[in-house]
C-alpha cells in the first residue's frame, strides 16, 4: 500500500511487489503498477531497509552506503573507503586448443594448460584499456603456445626471458615494428610452466597497439618469441 507522510511516499509490504518493505521515495508520486513493471524513473533518493529484488536492469548513477562505515556489498565484493575486499581474479582454463577472445574477456587470466599447445587470438576489434593475462600452467611439449593479435594489431613493450637452465640467464626481448604474435615452443622461445604474459590495449587507431609485459621461462639458447 502507499501512504503519504510529510512530502514522501512510503511503500509497505505488498504481495504483488514481493514484499518490498519501508522504501522511502522522497517527493515522488509513484504508482505501484509502474514500480512493478519498471515504468518509473526516480529523480531523488530512494532507500530500501530490507531486501529488494529487481527482475530487470537497475540503472543508477550513484550508489552510497546506507550506514556510515559499512560500505556496499555486491555479490560478495565489499566496496568500502575506496578499497575492494573479497575480490578474486577470474581464472579461465583453456577451453580448446585454439581460442578466439572477445573484449568482454578483458580482466581474465587464461591458462595455457595443454602440453600439446594452446593458442589465443586477441579480439577482432581492439577496445582501449582491455587487458588479457596468460599463465603457462603446463609446459608445452609439442606444437606451441601462441598469443596472436587481431588483423590490425601490433605489439610493443618487452618480455623478460628467464633461462631455467643452470645459468639462470635473464634477457629482455622486444617485438619488431611489425610483430603481433608470441610463439612459445617449450624450449628456446619459452613456454615453460610459470611463464606469465600480459597484454593491454593502449591504442585503437589502426594499427591498434598492445603493450606486452611479463616473464617467459625458456631453456637452451634463447630465441625471440615475437613475429
């Protein structure tokens, strides 16, 4: 039911609304049917004292904590005092031997977990700020582990090549002007377990640029993995 109290509308439990309790709508004239079917836009502050379930999208510009010092919890992630608690990285095993990424995969860590090699191709359309991380959890023993750019991409930056032999040599290698592929063969070009490579899109205008950084673990006499 609705009740006007000193310039505000108070919604009390109602079966059709699934039990919304004590929702205070400051200076809003609200029709319950509109609220149920998502036809109303609120222009002022709305405070819910209990759980509210929305069946469709909820669009807001600002979400603030109700109780000072409590922060806001979204699906187990606590946002409080400009810090995140409960955050976990999205780890994705290799779905197949050959994989095409999309921009929505940004922020994920992809495992190169096939001894017969795993290949990933970056999104066809580069999106500024997208970031893709690759970790070798299984050394490649046949074929190659491959990270390949899209049709209009180029790689910049460098990789630290870490020798796993007794020498423990370390050398930094960078892509040439036209390089957009990293190929790791399980020995001289790297791809041994523990290799970690991250690519970030820093420019979208053709050619799109991806900044490369990471540590590539190899054995034998080092050969550049870039091409």
